[in-house]
C-alpha cells in the first residue's frame, strides 16, 4: 500500500489505542467499508429506541445488545442496564465523599504502582498527553478501594477501570460501573486469580458448587423459564459474597476435577451431539 493510501486509516483507534506496525490497512478498509452500512443502520435504530430517555428491558433491547451497542450510546446503555445509573442517582455526592475521606497510604501505593502499566499502547494514558487519564484512573480506583474495603484494590482492576473510563469519558460513571461489575455482576475476584492460573476447570468448579449448594431451590423449578430464574438467583447472596468460604467450597464440594477429565467429558458430549446430526 502506498503511503498516501495508508494515511486513510487512522494510526489511533477511537479508544486511543495505537494500531500495531503490522496492521493490515487494506483488509481493514475492505471490511469496514462494507460493515459501515450495518453500523449506520444499527446506530439509527438505537437512536430511535433511546428517544424516550430510558433503556427498557425488552426482547428488542436484548436483540439490539447482542448485535452490538454503537460507540456513541455504549456508556448510556451500560449505565442503565447494569444498574449503575440508578445507584449514582440514589447516592448523589457519594463518589466525591470517598475521594475526600481518610487516607490509606497502602491502598494509594498499590494503585500508583500499576498506573504506568495500564494500557501502555494507549495514548490517552501516557503522561505526555494532556489531559492524561492516569489521574482519572487513580481517582476511580481509590474511591472504589474506600467504598469496598473488603476488596480494596487487586491487580487487574486497573485495566477494567481504565476501559470503563475510555467508554464513558466520565470519572463518576466509571466508578459506578466498576461497582456494578465487581460488586454485583462479578462479585468474586479471587475466581479470576484461579481462572488465569488453572484454566477453565475453575468455571466448572464454581458452577458445580453453586448447583450443589442450591439444589433444593433449583429442583423447585417447574418450567424452563423458572429454571433460568433459579440459576440467576444462586449467583447472589451471602454464600457468594463471603469469598473465603466460597473459595474453599469450590475446591472441596466438586471433588477431583482435572483438565483431563473436563476435556474427556467435552469430547464425549461433542461426539453425542455430532451423532444426533
């Protein structure tokens, strides 16, 4: 590709990430030129849907979300669907109170250690950029550490919070989305530690433990929708939130569960499905 043609694809993507040196500009342009029609059509549909001000929970919204939320509407949709908007509205000023609270040098040092490691390939997080998002990231993580002292700050949260900041471009909204994600949607961060270390069998351990702990509740279900509702219920409550006990349970309740066993079961299930046509 000639230099003049190359410049047609921005070196920085919409979120601030630098495209790699070996980025295939020609393939991207070919894909995007055809995909742009789809994106435009979806954006128009989302704009019509959001004219009323809210984001109603409906089959239409579920279908739209599965096809992708346009960049310009993503922050608003995430805030509403996650419950973060409701929490922010119900707690005016709370975020700023957290930032002005009693100092915690240990928490502050842990956060500062990871600031320069957060998205080094993103121009918006570089100190040479004005404004630099590192300060915004620090504030969001510090506020969350004060808000949820049981979790405080864990490595990896900087990337989650950083991505939320890029999406919302709003410090307080990023805090409430982080609270929704860590505090309610993904309440046990310690599972992540084991997942990265031991692989997907950890997901099976979590699922089997939850099912065994709540088998009486699940057996009360009388229909498929009822079963789905029961499974949503078992991911909430004190059993999951008491992370130390929960983590002990996932390694004791299911018994022995190796990756070899998981792979064997997967292959057996795959063979049965293929046999069914």
